[in-house]
C-alpha cells in the first residue's frame, strides 16, 4: 500500500451467526452501516467479505477483536483471530484488529436513542456495532497523528 491516505475502509463485526459490516464512502469522509452477513460458516463469511472488498475497492479491513475486560484474548477472540487469518489469506489488503469491547452494547444504545423498537434494533445491531468499530479505528488513526483523508480531486468520480 502506498503512503496515500486511507479512504476506503471496511469494518467487520464477526459473529457466530451474523456478521455486521460498515464502510466508509468513496471519499473516506462518511461511514455507514451495511447489510449484515447471515452465515455460520466462516469460509462463507470470508467469501462475502472478499467480494465486498473487491466491489468497494477497499484499502483496509478493520476486524473487531472481542477482548476480555482485562484486555486478554478469550475463547471468542481466539475464534476471531482464526477468522482473521482465514480472511487475510483471501485478501491483498491488510486486515487490522481493533478492540470491539462493548461495541454491541453501544450499538443497541444508539439504536434505542434513535427510537427503534427492540426487534428492529436486533436486526441492525451487528452492522451498527461494525460502525462503532470503524469509528474507533479512525479515532486511533487521528490519535496517532494520521491526517484525515483529503477530499478527492474534483474530477474523481464516485463508485
């Protein structure tokens, strides 16, 4: 990858049955939740993510890592690390792990604050959790001094 600012990011909240997704727009300035992947087979999830990375011309994939409260890797984190390895094998872009602690709780809070009923919150929570993970990744970059991506050139066309 070049030294050009990262604009296109895909966040993944990997789960046993549902995998939430969120991504930046083509300029890298707006992050939005995407439809989740409903699949129990990690290989099926990898295929879907690889296709999405290709379609969106993604530059980096951010994967939520479910660490324990003490920051250690428990059973879920080990399963997610195995998924990360499988995913990285299918991609040419980097897969970066980000602590996803309480991202689902935060997603449910945001959806509740938005007035959504419990059933609708459950349907959307995985992808909003991925959005939280994406926001955390972007905050980490800012703290490290990485500038936000510059606006695209005026003649750049959207996807």
